[in-house]
């Protein structure tokens, strides 16, 4: 195809998109068709004009193994030739059992039962239904949930109600009572050890001391993603686990973003001992972003409790494509790659290098904080306008970044775990240049 034809084809793609596609989470004034991508390989993507970018967004934070990985491609193709799916409410297929077994192998013995869904939002809907049913099975119904005000757990009505972020507000009555915990310190200070005590006091107040109004569950992310790329103080999850044990509250961990190697461990809560959840919700990286899938992994006694369900004697929840065979096959291949190449450890090593390269930005006067965990690095700007400019200049420099937080101050780099040292250094160079362009 000659140059003129390529230009005309790209223009046609953009015009079609502008006329017909409704882009998710996007102000109508924004032109998402301008960033029209055609293909990817490894940790890079190319737009329809042929410009190359380092994708430090990992394609909605899910492409942990990058793009066009031959082993992932082959796994999906093999499964497609055998059986694309079968309804798990009426039968089963081998990839579902293999994947559920594999997930349990990374977790303590008690966390052994997995429900498959299609997304993190669906996973959290299911987790809340499981939590409410658990207390009902015990004959002591509860319905209240405690969560971070800045937390984000999905886009369904129930998930939105778990958050107090303005962007996820809705026009309906909340489906369940939620007590939101505000951060006791600014994001730049919250990761420090001295923030633990005030944070736990805030959660203790949220739990309350009325035996008739204790929460059924507390739902938290080990690393607040959409809320601003926020690291929590060391010891927080074990302390929260102890609070849950004292009050009979279920600990529900949202590892939709942090699961499957992103933070330098298979799961973020494994950075600390005694932080084991009752319910673990994962998605995004599970299938490398190839096919939508989510997983809700629970302790076996929660699963067995559903024998007491008065209507079905089981969980009354599921979707047409829950546990889709292609998705399970892609997930198994993704986990094979994580294990084969020890990608969680690679995320820890390369994340430390990226953080080291970017930490001096905090002394430039234009950056309020630089923080990170594994292959998540956050550059917090002083103003929203500065953050907007940084993301725009980075794109011009061939680097795709995300903005997070209600104020839009946090700029996040979270590249695929398969990135190499050269890619990390190029990423850092381009970010430094983008800041200098302002």
C-alpha cells in the first residue's frame, strides 16, 4: 500500500470511529480516534500512522505478557480448534478445572475454590453476594461494607456504591450500606510506617463497636489504583486481617490490578505475612488481556456454606460466558509464562530500576512524589494541568501513560512484565524528556 493510500485509510478509520463508537470513560469533547492503534509486539504498539510507542499502560493494565506473544497465541488457537466454550451451569470443560487448580496452587490451602466471571466488576458483584450469603447461612445476617473512599472496584451499580470517587457516582439508590474510609494522610505520606496507626484507627471507627451493626465485609485494594496510585503503609493488611478476625468480618481483597506478578509477587498481599484474604478477586492480567476473564477465589468453608441456600442449595450467580474455555486456556498459558520466566521477580527487579531512574524527578520542583511497587511507578505532579501536559508530551515522545486519582495528579507507568532493561531505560528517558518539554 502506497503512502497516500495509507493516509487515506487511516483517515477513514478515524472518521468511522468518530461517527459510530461510544468510548468508555471519555468526555465527549475528547477525540479518542486520534490515538488509533494498528498492531503491537512485546511491550510496544504502533498507531495507524506508523508511530511506535512504549505501552506503559499495558492495555488497560491487563497485558502482563505484552502483545503477540507466540505461546499465548498458540494456546488460544489450540483451544479454539477443540472447544470454544461450554456453559458451566450445565456442564464443564477441562481448562476450567485446570485453571481453578492452578490458581489455588499459588495460595494457602484454605483458598481453594474459584468462581469464574468475565471481569473484575462481575467478580466484585459475586464477592459481595457471597459475603452476604455467608452471614445469612450462619443465621446472623449482615449487609454493611467498609471500603476506602478512594477505592475502585468496578463499574456496575453495586461496585460503584463501594467507592466515593466522583467519577463512579450514580443516580440510583445504593444497593447496600457502605462506610467509606477517608485517607488520614496525603498519598505521598501514606506509604510511611507512621501512617499505619491513624489509618487503622480510621478503619476501627468505620467498623464501629455495635454488635448489631458490624460490617459483613471490608473490601480493599492492596495498592489503590484508580484512586491515585496510592501505596499503603507496611503492616496495614495484617492489621486489617486481625480486625476482621476480632469482628467476624470477611476480608475481601481486590487484586484485579495487582494480581499475577504486577507488584513483584504473584499477589500483592503476599508481600506481607498474615494478610490472607477470605475472598480474593482477580482479573486483568489473568489471561494477559487476551480474552476477558475474572476469578473469585474463596475459602472452602464459604463455598460449603452454600449447601444451606434455601432456594438452590448453591450460588445463584453466573453469566453466559463465565469460565469461557478460550479465556481459561489463555489464562493457563499466561500463568505458564509467569512461572517459566519468573516474571513476578522480573517485575520486582525492573520496577526497582525504573523507580531509581525516576526518583530524582521529585527534586525538580515540578514533581510532588515518586513512588512504586514492582512494575507500578507513580509520578505525582503538583497540579492537574502539569499532569495533563506530562501525559500529552509523553505520547508525543512515544510513551503511553495513565492518569489516576480524583484530582488527576498521579501519572502511572505500568508496562508489561515482559519488558526488558533496555525498554525500562528508554521508558525512563522518554518520561524525563516529556517533563523537560513542559
